[in-house]
C-alpha cells in the first residue's frame, strides 16, 4: 500500500514520518512485532506483547 504507486487503490493514504507512525502506535497502545532479517511484521496490542513476555520470563525461571 504505497500511495504514490501507479496501481495504488488507496487514494486516502498520506505519507507520514516514522516518528509520527510510532507516536500513533504509542497513543493507541500498539506495538510493531517483527522478525529481524525477515519480511514478517504485524501490529499488535501492547497487552498481548506484555502477556507473551511475562509467559516467556516464567518459562525461563522454571528451567
């Protein structure tokens, strides 16, 4: 979804800076989940990330 691409069907999209993008994520309590060196990424609720990190810490403590 690139607003300037000739085949774009998203006329309402506007380009914003990365700083503005992350401010919107912070304001909405969202996080960008990604895998380094891969194309996978998605936006998730911060509460989901916190639950996942908490479960990971508990698993590590049991070992």
